[in-house]
C-alpha cells in the first residue's frame, strides 16, 4: 500500500496534489502541524490552522482551496494570521485557478469539479 493510499485526505484535490508530488519525487507530509491562531480568555484554544502539506526539502507549507474566490475570506484570514504569529513559516496558497492550471498541465482530474461551494470540511464549523 502506498503512502497516498494510507493517507486520509479530506478532499480529492489533496490526493491529486500528492500524486503530482510523488510523480516528481518531491517528499511531502500531510497536515503534519497545527498552528494555534487564537485563544479564549481562559487560555483554551479557539482557532488553529493545519496546512494541507509540508514539503520538507523546500521548508514550505502548501494549502489548497477549491472554493470559489468569493468564499476564500476565512482561509485567507487564517493564512494572514499564521504569517503574523509565525513569520518564519513559509506558506503558499494554491487556489482554485492554480489547481485547475495544474490539472490541465499535468493531465490529472480537475479538483475544482467537486465540492467547490463548500470548500474544505474544516473551513466550516
């Protein structure tokens, strides 16, 4: 069984992205870190962010989104907050258009065809 088959991806776009990384021999980790973003007054965690991928050789986190641009405000807000709190963290957001371009260029299923309105399950409480 391959690493892709063993990984419980939250969205089909993540699995396709992992296949692309594997094809090019790029090591990856799926959601290896969760970054606290906000705490309640009592010190309990209120908001956190787990980027979809970490590429250790590039020291880069990658977050994917298939949502339409008008629905990306929550994800963009989390990424801005992550950059404020953890300025040493390198992160790249691949949006719907980026993923569609990758699908066309590398001939894999267009990940924007599924679940485009809802986005990622973690984006909605």
